[in-house]
């Protein structure tokens, strides 16, 4: 752990991070191990399931084409530049989620015994069409995680109904898996976009990655100062 402290003639003491010794930088030390990585150029086993009432907006692995859309709710490009991501429908104009929910579920991530495994992804969510949609700022985007292949689920995050991340734009997120479930070889994540009230809902997912740090040490107590 470390922080930087500078004393200015007029400003006094300034620290980076702002919290100084109370909230220092905490870098990870080790070899980066990638358990899973998907830019959606190929099909790695994701599944799409829709509620019985869904009439439009199911998840699609495709190249975004918002340029042909009069609406401003859906993305015009993917996040990582590969050209392909998952988005909810890809047609022009009235092509958002309608009448229920659509769920995108990952394949299993192999992270058994890896207490430091981190799940990262980029997400897009819009529930208001620049504030012009009927019933704007009402729906939420739910992301859940499982460690038993999907038999049960734990909330990872819920986006909305209001706030700074419900008007489109790619947002990158990272979570330590062990903070939510015990790491196993059956960890999955799922993304649920819903519209049950008749508004404009668009969602996207890209750049999914599961990684951790490993360290080999000649002693039995794991990493130590010599590794750093």
C-alpha cells in the first residue's frame, strides 16, 4: 500500500489518493491469469431466455446499427472496438424491449478456489430515450451471479431506475466474485432487461472478462515482500 504526499507553499499538504494513509493505493502483485474472455466475435456458449410476454427486444449478438435508428437509446457501436456485442434487438425505431424481460446468461466460469477472481464487463442501459419516453426512469437493469450453474442467483448490481447510468453510454464495471458467492467451476452471470410498463428500454453487454493474480513462492505462506 502507498500514497503520495506533496506540501505546497500556499496549498499546504495534498495527498493522492485524497484519503492519504487512510485510503492508500493497493496494487495487486502477481501474474495475471485470465479464466475467461469474450469480445463476442465467436459464440462461447451464452444463452438467451425470454419471458412469456416478451413481444420485442430479445438479446442479440450482433453489430450495433443505431445509425439507422431515430431513437437515441441504443448504442451505435460496441465497447471494445471488436465490432460485435450483445444488445437488446437491433432494428430501427420501435425495436426496444417490450412486454416482459429478456435474459442473457453466460457459460460457466472456472474459478474454483480462486478467492481473488474478478469479473469485469461493459454494460449499456437506457430507460428513458433522452427523457422523452413514456414512463421514463421506471425500469431497472438487473445483473445477477450464480456459483451453482444457475440453480440460484445473487444480486450483483441493479442499474436504475434513476441515476447517472440510465441514459446510455458504455460503463465498465468490475467485481470480486468472492464478495458475492464462493468461487466454483460453475460461476455464471446473467443480465436481465425488462419493460413491463410500456417505456423505452435498451441494454448492451460487451468485453466480459474473468481474471485473477497468481504468485509462486518458494515458501508455503504465499506472496511476500521478496516477490514485490
